[in-house]
C-alpha cells in the first residue's frame, strides 16, 4: 500500500510521514517545497516536487506511482495572509484540491484523509466552557477557514457521487515536536512566538485579558503534533474500511488551556522569567475553542496521549536545536 502525502515535508507532514511508515505503509510525498524542508524527508521516501496548482503535474504523479490513498495536508494556512490575499488562498487550497481529487478519481483512488481545521467553526455561538462538537454550526470568519470548509464540502460531495471514503480531520491548535529535529520552524503561532520573544530578551504579549474565561485570556485546545500524526494513521485505517463514507472529526485533547496557563507552563519548563505584557484583543479571536473529541474516540479509536507539559517541553527542546 502506497499513500501519497501532500505537504509531507512540512512541520505536521514530517510527523505524519514517519507514523505512516511505522504503520507499514509506503509513502510518496508531493510537496512544492515552498515551506517544506528537504532534510525532514526520511531516507527512501520519494519526493515529487510539484505544486497542486499544476494539474498536469499532479496527474503525472498519479500515473507514475501505484497510489492507494491520499493524505492531503498541503495548503496555505496563514489566517492573516488569507485575509490579504483571498484569491491566492482559494486558488492554492481549492483549485489545488480539485486537481488532486480529480486525479484520484481518474485513477480510481477513493481513500482520502483531508487536513481540515477548527477554523471552520469561526467564532461559534456557544458558552466559553462548552465543547465544540462536529455538529456545531460552521461559519468561518476568514478565507483560510472558508477554504477548509469548502474543501470538506468537495470531499463530502465526492463521497456521494464517487464513493470516496473521507476523513476530514479538524485540527485544533497543533504544537510540540515528535523529535527535536522536527519542530515548527515558523514563528506564527503562540508557542513559537513566545519562545522567540523570550530568547530575544522580550516578554510575550497576551492578546486580551478581559474575555469571559476564568483568567480573562483566550482558551484553546493545544494538541501535540505526535498525537495528531497518530490520529492520521487511525484515519487511514478508518477510510480503508469498506463502509466508510464521509466524516468530519475534531482532533484535539478535549481540554482547554488559557494563554496564561500556556505561559505558566513555559515558565516552568524553560526556567525563564515570564512576565507577560497584556495588550488589546486581536480581531477575530473567539474566547474559547475546545474540542469535543468523542467522535475521534468512537470512529478512529484514537485519543490524545500528551498533555500541555509534553507539548511545551518537546517544542522547547526542538526550538533550542534550531534557534
Ligand atoms: C493562540 C492563542 C491568541 C500570540 C490559529 C488559526 C487556526 C489554526 C491554528 C490552522 C489565541 C493568543 C497568540 C501572541 C497571544 N490554524 N496569542 N499572544 O488563532 O487560536 O489559531 O492557528 O489551522 O485556524 O486561527 O492560534 O497560535 O495564533 O493563538 O495571546 O503573541 O494565543 O489570541 O488565543 P489561533 P494562535
């Protein structure tokens, strides 16, 4: 069995590739290497350096390899950039997806695991201490989230029209590192932003301390990238079952942590002085996003193993290796 992993040279992709290999499947990576890193690709794994926007290039990859399923992780994923360049996001994430699933259809491949996001929920109209289930109304508030929801719709339609077997994994806040070499090298999310500030002698900033949460800062569901990678293997097993149609599945821990709690853990793990600066709210930040993970347990027989301490300590070890 050979699985095509798009985005396999990325931060999440590198973890997913390793877990897929461990599960006994062969892997081919499709990556445009715009944010991928070649040294993350394990020996013996073929890289097809192709952009999904190149329809003929994508089709050529399917003609060349005996692919049995696709893990589709490759996408543009910066919320702010998506607001500035919406057409770029629709082109890359949606035209890219249609080229990919079109090539799957032409080759008779039906098994798809799609990287979706909690961004599909936008700012859900639920109490801050409520959990988000997959039945929570989806109303993305930026083009990035909209492309993820539209991607789910395309995959869902193909499950009806062409018998695709689909798991759309709605990732919550991914952080941590499965090994010190595989850390997130971009400084775009809370944990790397905090490490970056502290190692430059600055203090982290908390975007808003007046939310309706116990300590006033936003709550998120931080999930270890290693747990996430293992969820992908469970999702491959799931879509390989003959009775699978389509399922959107939250991937988180079911436990929320506030920004202040994350910073407390950073203080404990790094031993550095952390005295956060409280600044105004960032536009578009919901007070709390914590996953109800019962569907993942039920359909994938998967649940997270790592806690916030594991996430921060693994991310810190990786950060020190590369910065
Ligand atoms: C986490 C929390 C901030 C930086 C984003 C995307 C989402 C998904 C994951 C891809 C928030 C607070 C942050 C800082 C802070 N991406 N914060 N000070 O916004 O929850 O989710 O990444 O699928 O779609 O929206 O993640 O890491 O930016 O922020 O106080 O310097 O940390 O307000 O509450 P977010 P984040």
